[in-house]
C-alpha cells in the first residue's frame, strides 16, 4: 500500500493499519466507481474508445508496478 501512495491516478491513501481482527484503509471517497462513470457517458462507447483504452493502459501499468 505504501508503494502505491504517490502514483498519479491512484486513489489517495491517507492512512492504513491493522489490529487483531481488522485491516483499516483511510482513503479519499469518490462519488462513483469507474463502471458507474462509464455508464453515465452520453456519447456512443465507440466514440469513447480512445479514452477507455487510455484508462485501461493506465490500470495495466499500475498492476505491473504493484
């Protein structure tokens, strides 16, 4: 978690910790998830393909870093 904290485009992680029973993550709350955002787009998905591929590539890079 600590390694991902300053990567642009990753949800801001303010704090984290564990106790005997739980893991705690304190992150910035966003109004929707990526799927909700995509479903709210008014234009034809084929017209947004370049944007969606760009987002996908950023996610792939993030997974490789992690």
